[in-house]
C-alpha cells in the first residue's frame, strides 16, 4: 500500500525502472535518485529553513541495503574493502556480481513505496519459478503404488 504521500506504482516510469532492474549492478542508488527524497513528515526532517532537507535524495548511510544483500552475506570478506555502510559501499563490494534480487531497493528508506510495490507485485513474481506441476512420471509412480497395494490386497483375499 502506498503511504499517504506516495504515488501509486501505476504512475512510475516502468520503462526506466525495467532498464535499471535488468542492469546487473546494485540498483538501490539509482532508485533512490528516481524517488522523491525526504518528505516533510519524515522523522529526520529538521524544522530549520537553513537545513531544509525536504527532497534530499542522499544516502542516509543506514546500511539497510548492505545488510539485505545476499552476495555480501555469503561472502563477508568483501566488507574488508570499506567500513562504510552506504550505497556506494554496496556498489564497490558487489559490483557486477549483483544477483538482481532487489532486496537492497526494498530495504532502502529513501526509495519510494511505488517502486517497491512495482518490484514486489510485478517484477519478482515473474522471476519466481512456479511450483513443479505433477508430471506424467508422478502419475506412473502413483500407478505403481496402486498396483503394489492391489497385489497385497489380492494376496490377502486369495488366502
Ligand atoms: S541486494 Fe540483491 S539487487 Fe541489491 S546488490 Fe545485493 S544482490 Fe544485487
Ligand atoms: S538503504 Fe540506507 S545505506 Fe542503502 S542506499 Fe538506502 S539510505 Fe543509503
């Protein structure tokens, strides 16, 4: 569900989003820049005109994208390259080894909900393999089981 201020996923530029999602590099920074940035209702909003942060799209260095990346979780040695927890650090540590799971985008507080809705509702379901259907081999297996059960019952009845 969009937040009170977020657009619907139907209003995003899906063509641009698809290009970014198909690029084999960490996508979070680009989606952050496509988003609206800090809103006046955000907790980090500072009520001082001199330090107005509304619309600021900068990385907060919260590290959510780093923590959610499966490439880094499997290979923590990559962290040795930097102590930072930013999208730039993610790009440096993962690069073209990105597995395009989009966890980093979904975890980023600076990415609009509309993009997250689009990824969860329309992009990820296309990449998930459907559960294997019962194949004809499964039917042969069931027929074999039925035959064995039938034979056992037949032996009992013939006694
Ligand atoms: S979280 Fe997923 S999409 Fe983001 S950089 Fe890591 S592998 Fe790539
Ligand atoms: S999740 Fe946090 S660290 Fe990563 S890009 Fe977004 S604001 Fe920056």
